[in-house]
C-alpha cells in the first residue's frame, strides 16, 4: 500500500499545467509548428495568428516537400512572418515548440550551415517589425501542431475552420490549461 502512494506522488509531480496566453494589446501572436515524417523526410508547417483578444486572424498550413525537422520549423516561422508582414502587423509574438530555433535567436546564430539562407531570409523579414520569440510546450501549441500535417490553406474566419481546431482555439482563448506530463 505504501508503495502505491509513493508512485502516485511521483506521477503527480511530473504533471505540469500549461496555458496559452493572449498577446499584448496591439500585437498578434503567431504560434508555429513544423512536422517531419522521419528526419529527413516529407514535411510541412502550420500555424495560427491570433489578435490580442485571442481571436483567430488567419491559420496557415503548407507542405514543403522533403527535408529535416529543423528546416521545416524555420520555414514555418518564415511563412508566418511573411503573412504578418503582408497583413501589416507591427508587433508579433512568435511561439515555437522548437527549442533549437528559439535558441538560435538567443545566440543570434543558426548553427546548421545548410539553413543559413533561410535564417538570413527570416532576419530580413523581421527587420522593421517589433517581435519576440519564445519556446512553447507542444501541449500548448496544439492548434499549430494540428495544422502542420495538413494541406496548404488559409482560413480567415473561425466558422471556416475544422471543428477540432475551432475547439482548441476557443479553449486557448478561455485560458483552459493543457496537461504536460
């Protein structure tokens, strides 16, 4: 009986509640994810851009072809930033579940030589806008994760997106936590 209590306590210590947070007023938040089947393999990226109320502005999803997991994460960030610039957003909070990509910003250096052209492209795109980039746990990046495996599309209105994605966005907006184990 005592052994069961200890294992229950160990399990409860490993559970973390994480919640998506709205961006600051006047900014948008771009949650982004890349998906690669194998490394290297077929890959695609997805993301959602939401306003400071938590409302969907646009969702995105694109298949790139064949490449590495780090390449797809970086290219998905680029695609979302291109959309933000196209929509003339001046402040963008980028949340990515790739710690590698976020660390490149921390050190201002992409350490993978064959991605340097994409890195330079992203830095050029980000010039002229205010932005932050931070790591987000996969459990709180479910909307982007769901889209990373789809076909190229843009959904401008919440009523046009699949029900599962609509539900995730609504739960995020309300501040419901996700469980990370």
